[in-house]
C-alpha cells in the first residue's frame, strides 16, 4: 500500500510518496497551484494517485506553536475535505510544526544554493511530513 504525502502552500504543493512497504518517503515533485481560485491541479494529483496506486494521503497540518489552528491550518483542513471528496481516499492530517524550517536547515547544511532550495523546499517538507507519519506506524 502506497501513501502520498503533501505539504500545502498558497502557490505550491510539495508531493512525496512512500515505498510499497511503507518504510520510506521519497520526494516526487512540487506542483504549482492557485489556492485563491481553488485550482489545486486535481488532474495532476489524479495522475500521481493512479501511477503509484495510492490508498491513503498524509497532509501536513500547520498548527501554531501553542497547538491552535490558524489560517494555514484551516486551509489544510479545507484541502483535506476537498481531496477526500474528489478521490474517495482517506486523508490523515499530520502535525507539521517546524517541518519547512527543518527542511530549509537540512538543505542549507547540504550547501544547496538559495535558488535551488526554493525549488525543492516544499517537496522536501512533504518528505519529512510523510516520513514522520510512516515512522509513527512502525
């Protein structure tokens, strides 16, 4: 069973996929979206779900440091509902506090240029979100 992981932003969605055994997460791509108009690129997500035979999704849930849910968290909740309606697959909301910051630090320590970091940060955050979920299962 493969699980797809997402890091939702206002302009992009970072996408990761698990291996077939559910042990490791690998980054796939970053998809450009327009959250304001509701263009989440369902067509591309559908292609990925079919290509990888996805049975479940994990979506980063950005909570405030005190555990409350702010505007970005509400956006994730809304996306989760739309995703479940669209694909009839369950979505697990996974606490992603500091995930993007951790991904950025990892890329900086790997000496990735600022320009290249900008291109892969969301995909890397999706990997960290999905891997955190996978680790909790094992």
